[in-house]
């Protein structure tokens, strides 16, 4: 299976503090990989390095064979992301925002693509509304529509359903599953929501103190480590990461 | 650029400042020059000396602010992460800021010229073809300062925006907008000679007095302006690299997360 994303020995240090410590993993086409970890584990740092907005101290990141450090435009035109802390400018309408980012990503037949995404994410009625007046769920859908503009081969999601009600969150998960199922893309999904990770992800990576401690199928991983649920395993990882260090080579 | 167009289209509070403050300046200085013409026994009219200088100085300010305002829209909307996570390159981003600066300053310039020529009789014929290098040098220096100011805000954070607004006022005493450079003490004259606008305003005064503008001075001013643009772009690139190394790009947005 072709790897969409390949991360090797990624390191990031802020001053004397190690934020990411020799992290290596891959994401394949048609795969949704969950990135789990407590606050400050290094999830967002890892995602930011993959996006090219944060320079690693060491390691390589390749997106469909393009090194983000030396072939940034080629790598990023195949990538997109949505994050709870990166809303689209609130002083532009939904359509204006999608048009601007569509141009930035070099999307062809942009008007048709925008219309399709507005339909897909039920945003038609908000087309000419400023993003700043939308509810959090609506804004999340706009961000996801932006993230799908260029039909990315690698989709990075950093807590995309945070602050959403369960019904909207379920809808968003379904859309992302559908997107990954099309077979051309891989998804890296950082989340604290164990239920959602279990439901959506094919594989999870547990990261704590900048290291990947565990990886595996979210449905079977807890039992392998003597825990009943993913949440119990997460709490164990968060509280005593050193006991699990070394389990993931 | 499209973003700036969308923002301007829907916002009177963005469109009016493009020309209203410059227009107020022209009106104010227009009447000041009329008064000075009436009470002084100078052998020349103050209109091209003062009003012309004010118009060109305001044009320089509009150019600089056009660049910085375009940058600030991304600061205010915490849009850096979204923008710099796209395939957009740094030269393309800076190019967009510059083109926005050109467009917005052109609006201000048209408004000022219309007001100054129709109401106060300012004629650019006195400057002749030298008006072209006058505008060009001020334009280039405005772009350079705009890019440098943007780099400063990127490096120091959103609150540093308040360092940007006073920059033209801090430069104006040294630029000799209203008086010859020789009026200044020696140490200020040294700084004046490093500022491209000072060569423009000295040339204007020379022409109005019946003399000729210094070709070498204008050339030197132009070369300085180009040098400052290159230096400003280099500084912005350095600050951007620092921001990517330290995570400042990501944190500009992450500051909104509690």
C-alpha cells in the first residue's frame, strides 16, 4: 500500500524542552490514523511540522514522496488541514473564503468545486454569510469544506469536532470516513475524543512526552494492554508514560 | 489581493480611510498655503512647496500603510496558519501585500490630486517629467517600510502594530518635507541623507526656487530606495524563518485557544 505520509525520526525542541522525540510513523492511502495523547504530548507540534509551519530540529517528512523541507509547494498542494484553533477569517463570507483558499491551492474549476462542497457540507444557505456570525458547528463545516477544496491526498485534522454537539460531530465523522473511503487519501486525526477515535480510526498512535508509545487497532489495543476501553488506556498513558516507553520501537 | 478586494467591497470603514485623511490634509495645507501666500513677501508661491510636498508625503504614507494594512488583516483574523499551510510561497505573499499597497495608494493619490488641483490650483506641470521619479522613489521607499513594519509585527507580535503607525511621523523631521535639510543640525542631516524622500523634497524646493533638481541626488535616492526594499525583503524572510523555527506562525493562531 502506498504511503501518503512518511515521518522519520522527527524531533522538535523548544529551548531545552523536547516536544517531539524521534517520532516515526506512516499514513497510507485509504487509512485514518488517530493521534492520541494528553495535553502537551506533541500532537499539534507534530501536525504543524507536517504542515510546514514549524521547522523540525531533525527528521524528515515526505508527503507522497515530496520532502516538505525541500519541495514545500509540491508537498502542500496535496495536503490540507482543519483545526479548531484555525478558523477561517470571520470578516469574509463562506463563499469568499472558499474562493480565496481555492485559488491558493490552485483548484481547477473552482466555482463548481465550491458549489459541490457547499452542497456536501450543507452550507448552501450560509454561502453569503460572514463566517464570523456562524455557529461553531457551522464554522467547523466551513473549515472542513476548505480542507477538502483541493481533494487532498493527506488530510490533517486537529480536534475537528471539539466544541460540537454529538449530532453534528457524528455527521462530520461520517463525512471524513466517506472521504477516506474513496481510496485516494490518508487522514491523520488528532483527538481527545476516545469514542470518536474508536469509531473512525483504522489505527491509533499514542503519543506522550513527545514519543509514540503505542500503536495499533483502537478496537483491540486496550485489551492487549490489559485495559477495558481506549479511555482507560489513554489515562494510563497520560499518567505513567514511562511504563510504556519502549513498547513502540 | 482578492481578499483585500472582498474586504474593501463590503466595508465603508476600510474604504474611507484610503482617501479621507489624505483629503483632510490637502484641505488643511491648501488653506495654510493660501494664507502664507497672502501674508508673505516670498518670491514664490507656497502651493507647490507645501501642498505639493504634503501630497507626495501623504502618498508615501498611503503606500506604506497599504502594505501594512494588508498584512494586519491576516494578523487580526489570526489567519497565518491557514495562509502559510498552503503552497503559497513567501515571495508570492509579499507580492500580494505590495500589489495591495499599490492599489490602495493609487486611490488615495487620485483623491489628493483631484482635490489639490481643482480647489487649490496645484499644478504638476512645474515638476515636469521629474514627477515620475518623485513618485517612484517615494513609492519604493513606502513599500520597503511597509514590508519592514510587517516583519516587525510578525516578530514582536500583534501588539507591535502600535509601533508601526508613528513611523512616518518619526521619519518626517528627517525627510525635510517642509524645510531644507540644511535647517537641521548636523547629526540629523546625516540621517536625512540616508532617507530617499529627503532627496525628493530637496528637488521640489530647488525647482520651485527656479533652480534644477539634482540628478545625482534623485539617482542616489532611487538606489537607496531599491536597497531598502531588498533589505526589507531579506528582513521579512529572516523573521519568517525565525517564526517557522520557533512556532510563532502556529502560535499566532493558537493564542486564541484557551
